[in-house]
C-alpha cells in the first residue's frame, strides 16, 4: 500500500480491492489491528487455501499482540495445509511460540505430525474449524472451493519467496513448469529465482529435464544459460 488506510476506509472498502494489493507478509503499520484481522479472516473464509493471507494473519497476531487469536490462526493454517508444507507451518509456529502457551504450542505441533484434524477442538481465532470436538469431523473443502479458493502456483511461490522459503518456491515452480512447459509467467519467476541465487546447478538440471520432454528453450531461458557462465 502506498497510502495510509484508516479504520473507516478499511471498514467501508471492499476486501477484494484491499488484500490483493497487500503482497507483504508483514504489514507496514497502516492498518488498525482488529480491523485488519477481521478483513483477513473474512478473506480466508472465502479462500481457505491462500497461504499468503494465512501467514499475514498469523504475523499480524504476533506483532500486534492479538495473542488470544493466535492458536486459531495457526489451526486454520494447519487445516488449509492438510498435512503438507510442514516447514512453512513450523516456521510460523516458532515465530508465534513466545505468545503461545506451552500446551497450545505442543498440541499444534503434535496435531500437525499426526495430521489428525478430525479430532481437534475449535481454538479461539479459527474460522475454518467447526467447533465440534470428540471425534466429530471438522470442515472439509470440496473441489469447487479448492479451485476458486486457492491462489495460483505463481502466487503461492511468491508467498514462499517473501517468507524466505526459497527451496519450496523453486520446487513448486519447477514442477509446474514441467507440467506446463510453455507457461511464461512461471518460467519468468523461476528464471528470476535462478539468477537471484546464481544457482547454475539447478538451472542445468531443469534445462536437461525440459529438453528431455522435447520442450524448445525460449530466448529468455537461453539468455539465462548464457548469463550463468559468469556466475
């Protein structure tokens, strides 16, 4: 955001216009905490698989001391991940640890490892858990929700990059490009990552994989290979 948005603006503005512009995981301080929390929660209720917004919500709770809501925010991320992306989850959990009770910290860690979401009870701050305990099924996502609710591969990769999860971002982009070898946006982001890291090894491996698939290398890819000679 380039201009300050006050509480009144946030309350009256459309969430669809606000959140897509805020790509940073840590907000700049232009937001009133509770209002921002509510907007992020509303967004997650509509798009439960957007990892960037989950991270924003958790970090907002950590930095603005919305401590009571932290267990539920982490629980929502766990539900969205469904047993995948443990490094992403544990990094956020460690950042939140000073503001969590030892009981909540251990419970969240153990539940992720068990991937046993059906036996979890609702935690304060959660908007994805159904609040039922004792073996009752928690919220599930049908295929239509997954298709409309989860960010694109490119957006997910950028969220990983912004949070420092470089290897996860690289693997995600590489796998997507092998499936869709003529995706310009994915290729551009992956080449940017290679050049930023000056990672010749991964570039060469990916080049070989693309050629094995019969994919013609783009001029941009060839230029990156040429630039890699000076890395």
